[in-house]
């Protein structure tokens, strides 16, 4: 079912079908997976995820909280170091079970395509609606507890991201060829908005080639900055150090469109530098790279990945490519998910 009469300028809505919900992951073909497998030469694997209790506290984002891990219960008894002899005399088994409450986008995580939508007149009736990738709508497809454009009326359950949920991405396995761009090797921990010209200089200097269907990984060094604070980062640190993509540069956004990356993962907070270097004077997107990737093109974004160890090994060995494996949790209807990603070289 076609959900729009007008699509945003520069978008690919409908390119993968009217009901498509995975966007550019359609470009991860069996051939792209085989290209990733072909990059495995040393047999070494790198964990690309921070411990999920990092960054620590909520100073990077006040809406997101560290995981709260506790024990499960067996009736009135905590199910930690629980001797099954309490159930049947003579049993020697001892059981531990637990549970966790977490913000799905607190630490190393994927944004689903429902993470960022826009106010856009997809119906062509002169009135903007809350719309997401490929024309999926707030209220009918992506459901929160309120309709903010209709007098903040309550919306009946069920809550969730519907077809754009993270489980749709998980079902693809998100495995293929990864390509790493090492901004930290060129800029260190300098706070810098990397525009198209700077980006192309880095690619040329390091002889990095990014092609259609690749998973693009961007190392800024922010992962090691966070680890150095031992879960006590100072307020505002994400706005003071390390590089990030300049989402306000239309030429850089056009490069993302033209090269055909399947997904982008970075070790910083948002992939793009925030606040955006050149915000719109009036209306418009203040998260321009998020709008371009999630809303217009269906490109999942990964944030707070652990990339520095991999980047150092790749540079020391004259390589940029690897087998990338990073499926999110298959949480039906969730907007994001933690991920324990792996690079194999």
C-alpha cells in the first residue's frame, strides 16, 4: 500500500517497494555478505560494543539510563545462588536467573528507522503529518500514547514502532562487509565538524573505498574518551571533544546518498556533530543527518560503538575492510536496541 502522494526531496521512498521497512539494508545481498567473509584473513575478532553500563549516568542524554540488573524470583525466593534442594531434597543443582531494565539506546546501539521522523505533507493536502521512512505514519504504524497534533489526545494501545521496529532490522542479521574510516588518525581528539571536503581528504589519504551495500564505520576516538572517565563523564563532554560528520553540509549528505551505504555506525554519540554547525534559520531539521539517513533513505544509524581497537589494528596492517556482524536484539516494536557487534579480520 502506497502511504504517500508526495515524498521528501532526495528520498528513496518506494525504491524497495511500498511496504518496505528495512531501507538500505536491502542492498546487503548474498554477494555483499560473501565480500565481507572474503575479508577474514587473520581469524581475529574484535568486540565493537562498550560495556552496556557505559557511558555512565545520564549526562549524554537525560532521557536514557544505565541498565538496572536484578534477580528474578522463584515465588518468594530470590533466584540467585538458589539451591534446587529447596524444591526437592537431594538435588544438587544451583540456579541463577536475573532480569534487566534498560534504555534501548543508552550505550552501543542501533537506531531503528522509527527513531527519527519529520513533520511533512506526504498527503499533499497542505497539512504536515508526523511521517517516518517510506510514509509510515504516527498513530497507525508508529504508536505512542499521545497524538501531539490533535489536541494531545490519547492513543489506544498497542504502543510501539510497528513495521519500522528494530526487529525488522534484526531479521536481516545485519552482517556484511564493513569499511572503517579513521577520523581520529587525522584529527585526534579535536572537536571538528567534518564536511565533504575534509571527508574526501581523509578517504583519499587512507585510500578508503566505500561501495554500495557496505556497512560504514567511523572512528572518532570518543569511545576511548568515555572509557577513560570510568562511567563518570562530565556534563557536556560530547560537545567538547572529537570529530563528527557535518550533517548540515549538503554535499556530504549527497555523498551518503550516491555511495549507497547500507548503514552507518560511529563511536560518538550521534554520528553527526551536534548541535549541527549550520542550523536552519527558521523551520527545518536540527538533526539533518538523522533526517537524511533515517527518514529519507532508510539508513540505520549506530552510535557509541567501540571502534578504536579495531581501527588501530586495521591501520597497523594496512587494511580498512572486515566482516561486520551486528544484529540488534529482536525486540518487536522497539525503537532501538543495544548490540554486541563483532568485526572479524
